[in-house]
């Protein structure tokens, strides 16, 4: 298992998207909204919500 130092972790956290800044058109069908989200977000498994 790789060990990260604090500077690496902070750098990685800065690359995490803020989900509240991602705009998705709610009028689109659900499958298109999902694809839209996936194309706009860097990593769909981890993101910030209101800075946290």
C-alpha cells in the first residue's frame, strides 16, 4: 500500500470537483443527465459538497 505525505494529499484534494458547481439540465432524460455528469466531473466516486 502506497503511503502519501501531507503535501500529496492536499494536492489530491485540491483536484476534487465541487459538486455544487456542476450544472446538469434537469429537463434531459435520466440517462443523458448521468452521461452529462460523468463528462463534467473528474472523478464520479469522490467530490466535494459545499467545500467538504
